[in-house]
């Protein structure tokens, strides 16, 4: 058995072991199990030789500290990446990753199923820098070859999309992109590194919103960018040039969340699946969109590329009046209505993809609701939803 401090370099087989041991060095902290919160800007050098050697692991707080570094070590190990950069939010991970591989005159192809702020970044920021974008059908797969242009430098994927849950054929997209020198980026927030390993499937850069499953308690923000060796220097440089810094307090909460990620994900997976199956039989429900259900249109790709499923899925309800929708959502006892997800508490929120989609217009009748299944009693959650759906049906 390697010493705890050697675990990161010994590549343990089980993710559970990585999650519990990687990034912790109790010997450096008087034996305390967890790496404490480091708060600090100035880091002192013992002497001129130490200053000039540039060998000190930490030289200035903005570049990281032991609390932020442990998060990067854990995620690097989980993703099988060259290295990982912690940034202040999921959206910052997306913007830094995109800026790391795009310059004026370049084009980025973005999945039509992307998280809406990702789209807005292309529309309102990249465009100002002379970086163009096109949105593409999330189910395009190898067909991406037909839309790649002379200036295409990056393909942004999100699989599954976090509102509409299309699974992208990442290996097919990467097989087209790689020989052309085009970078493939993925927002892997839904599956976490436990259930989907995009670098092994050909992606170059993997983004996580740590705010969601890593933190797991709806009480902190963060994002991670993990890259292969080729893409890493640009990611690290871009983060440094932009001056993003994640504080030790946030990093501590992310690390604490990660320690229990495996047990939480197993529990979320089982509960979300149980709820999705239960909803499939409900008269108010037109269809459930959950990649792990055989009814999902991309289920075959899901089974091929993912080893498990997350807490989040959607259901399309048969059309009803807006008043009925309000009666449903305004009177929920346990399900909260709010953005974000990944905490211990269940959430239910309506979303309208019609207003967002452009490459493949969303034409489906009915109301999409997105559910995150937390850790309340399943019977209590079902009763809450059952009563809500009765109100929706005007009963
Ligand atoms: C929430 C979310 C983000 C953004 O994360 P923040 O930490 O809120 O900035 C990005 N991608 C996906 C898929 C998300 O769900």
C-alpha cells in the first residue's frame, strides 16, 4: 500500500480510493485529515536563492494554494487528465476553456443543447473579438465533418445537454476533429468524471461545474478545466492571464464534497431513475427524457459511453394552462424551484427550449420540467409530485 501522499502518482484502480485519498497530505498539516483552508496573497521566500530558483511550489496566492491544489489533483486523477485548473465558477471554466483555444478569425461550433450562458458567451463576447460561432444539431455525430469550415478551431459539446438531455456521439465527433487539429471541449457536469470519461473518448478539454455535484450541498461555487498534455499549457496560461482566482474557502468546500461524490452519485442515480420510471406512467406526463431509460432516443450511445447516470432529467407534460402550471409549482412542499442543481435537496423547474434553440428548433408541444432528485424520502417526494401533477391536471 503506498503512503497516502504517494497515492496521486500511483494511479489507484478505484475512483472511491482516489476520492478519499488523493490530494490529502496529513503529514504536512500536523496530522489533520483534511487540508485546511489556506487564505493568502503574499507567499514569503526564505532567501534570495529560493526567490530566484522559481522552484517553490507556491509563489503568490492568485496562482493557487494547497487548498485549491488538492481539488485540481483529485479531478486530474478522476479524468485521467494531464492537469486541471480550478476556476471560480462553472461558467468561468467554460469561458476560460474557450478562450484558451480561440483567436480572432477562428470559428467555434457549439451544440444547440448547450447551457444557455455558453451560447450567450459566443453571441455577446466571442463575436466582439472576431471569433465566429455556429450552433449545430446535438445528434450530428460524424456528420460534423460536413459543417466544419476553413476556420473551425474548436467544437464545444455538452453531453447530455442539461435541459434537453441529448447524448452526443463524442467518439465520432472527436474522430473527425482530431486529424484536422480541431479541439473538442465538453461540459461533463451531468455525468461527473465517475460516469463519463471524455478524454478517453477523444476530447481534449473537460469542463465541470464544481458548483453542482462536486460541492453537493448548494453552498459554494467553482469550476474545473481538465486538459490533455497538448491543450494544458494554453488552459493554464489563459487562466493566469485573465487573473481568475478561487479562494481557499470555496476550494475547501469543493474538496469536502468530492470526498463523498461516489456514494452520493450512486444514490442520486438510483433515485432519479426510480422517479423517472414512476413519472413515465403518470397521466400528466407526455414523455420522460432520461438517457438511462430505453425510451430515450440516444439510449444506445448512452449505454456505450457512460457507466452511470446523474440526478437530473426532464419530463414533458401534456399542455395545460399557465394557471395550472403555477398551481403545480407554487404549492410544492418539498421540491424547490430554483436554478443550479446537485445539492442534497430536490428541485423542479420549468424550462422553455423553444426560446433558446436555433440549429434544431424545439417544436415539441407541452411543458418541459427539469427535476433534480435529492435525498428526501422517495415516498414523500412522490406524494409531493403526485399532488402537484393533480393540481396541474386541474383535479
Ligand atoms: C450550472 C451549470 C453551469 C454553470 O455553472 P456556475 O457555477 O453556475 O457558473 C455550466 N454548465 C452546466 C451544464 C451547468 O448545469
